[in-house]
């Protein structure tokens, strides 16, 4: 792709802004000034990018994938109503690209949230057809025993839904902590399943989404990942 397109795809600015930066010798790739907007750029060969002397993030192109450890009180939306957007946890440069969250977490849910600009990958990860596992740590309101796990594994009828939904796995770590694995992503699914099984969710943390967990990230931190 040419330099102008590359800078736009990097979230550096509008076409006009990027053209101005290029013309004014303010763009350096791998420490070399690039001042011709038609120069061909191979994204995989870009190690560093400086704009007006400042180091920019080198966003993997054409597609990139982000793992965020979502804190509570952030909305999974570009147009949040009550809390800040989860996208506000990312640098402006990344937010200026065409990013979407892969599925949603409720504002009060914490843990693994994936973000991408790859629509096909997003579809593959969220479509029920592909049965991608998600593991949640659920803090329960009422002490539970094995009957809760059996109900969830056998399937519960969600309120306002005509079909039963079953957990892939349900294990009690202690009487107030349930580890629940599901492979769909229905609206408020975990809270609704636990309610349908006669208990209540006090706190919900997504520990794992497919192969990804947040072990190396504090809440609010993110990193690029490379799916297989
Ligand atoms: N299920 C829920 O109820 N809430 C979430 O945020 C995710 C799964």
C-alpha cells in the first residue's frame, strides 16, 4: 500500500493531514524520512514509525487483534450511555481505526475482551456455529452446591426465550464461586442462566475467551495478539 494509505490505516490522521505530514518531512519509517506519498510500504517491514519526531504505535496491518482486560464500569460500545467506552482505554491512534469489540461484556463485567478491525474474524468468534468457549468466574449471591452445576449443565430455560441453554462445564470452586464455560454469547447469558437456575450473579469475570486469558494484563491494560 502507498505511504498515504498506510498512515491513514495507522490512525495517524485524515487523508489531508497525512498528506501534509508527508510533504513536510515529518514522517519517518525505520528512522528514514519518507516524503513521497506514493512510496510503497510493506507493513510487515515497518519496525518504527515517527511522526513529527514522536514515536507512533506500529499497528499490525491489514488486520489487528487486541486483548483487553476490561475493568468494571466501562461500556462495550462506541456510543456509551452511562459509563466511558472501553475504546477510551486504547490510544487515540488505535481508536481512529475501524475497530469493533468481539462480542460484548456488560458494564459491570470484567476480564477478557477482544477487539479487532477484522470483520470476518469477529463473525467467526461470535457466531454460535463455531462454538467458541468462554470461561467465566461467577461470584454467586447464595451459597451453591452441585445441584446448581447439574442444572446448568443439563440446560436451563431462559426467561423470554423458548429454548434451553446448557453450560459446557460448570464447576464450583467454593460455595460462592462458580466457573462456568459456555459456547454461545446470548444477551446477559451468564446472569440469565444463573438466575434461571435459582441463584444470582454478584460479580462476573471472563477468565478466558477461546485461547486467551488476561494473566499478563492488569485491569485496563491491553496488548496486540496474533491469532493462529
Ligand atoms: N453474560 C452476562 O450475563 N454478562 C456478560 O457480560 C457476559 C456474559
